[in-house]
C-alpha cells in the first residue's frame, strides 16, 4: 500500500442558516389530492379483489 500523504489543515468553515418565510400550505388542495390518490389506488385494487371474491 502507498503511504498516505499528510494534508495541511484547512481553515475552519462557518455555515450560516437563514430561515425562509413561506405561506402555509393550502390544506384544501392537499386533502383533495390525497383523496384522489387514495380513491385511484382503491379503484385499481378493487377489481382484482372483486373477481377473486366472485370466483369463490
């Protein structure tokens, strides 16, 4: 294995974090979107569940 090269010490870095003011989320839009996703998922899985029940 090759010997490691020693590196010179880097100066200390300082990070500054600033908050960003944003408008609160539109809960009505979010709830409609979530409901649409859930209903689409139910509709996609529903026919396969119905066919297996009718076959029994």
